[in-house]
C-alpha cells in the first residue's frame, strides 16, 4: 500500500519550504542598496552572489552554534543551490553547463564560509574580515577605506545581532538584523 500511496497519494510537503522566509530575508539583506551604493559592492551578478554568500554565511555561522539546526542548515544550503541554479538558467546558461557552474559556485561558497567563519571567530585578528571581503566580495574592485569600513561594520553588526537572536526566530525569517 505504501507504494501506491507514494504514487497516487498527496505529495509530502517539501521540508525546505519552511525555510523559505529565512532565505528570502537573507536575499533581502544582501540586496540592501547601502551595500552597493555606499559600500561599493559591485552591483553585478558576481557582486550579488558574493553578497548573498556573505549574508548566508552569517546565518550559517550563527546556526552552527545550535547543533539541533544541522538539518535546517543543510536545507538552507540546498535552497541557495536551487536559487543559483535557477539564476544561471535565467541568464541562459545551458543544461550541460549548469552542473559544472553550480559545482564551482558551491566550492567558492564553501571557501568563503570558511574564511568568514575564521574572520568572525572570537579572538580573530581584526584585519581578517576586511581581507576576506577584499578578496571575495570585492574581487578586482578596490574599495575605498570608507566603503570597506561600512561593509565590515555592517556585517559585524549583523553577526552580533544574529548571535542575540533565538534560533527559532532566525529559522522563521524573523531575525532582527
């Protein structure tokens, strides 16, 4: 009977959908105009990917402190991958290339997550976050000292605010940034 139920019964809800409000909040935070207008983050496909990556990293770093959130963190990462897949397809990247591009993007994201985790760790050198941002977020662009400082301070503030939020509020997309 279970085979028939799976084939013809109601579809099980996708457990990732419960995290959609959180992912939408992450993207909204990453698309705040202040990052691009005042912070000098390139308003390009790469710049937007980098800003979503750093914002998602802040959330994942916070959720790592709560071992009960491991599955949710995996689902959140899957939503990110699905979003990147959809974005690439929207830009006209063909099916044969999407998988390779997603693999590269995921590898890049993993490296960035590690760099941001290290830079935001207790006792980390204050130069680590600006260096990680210069290398990843800005890439070829050289931000002014004021632009870099605005982004560094904004991300540190967001990280501090997330640290003070209850995991349930974060998971519901109701974190106060």
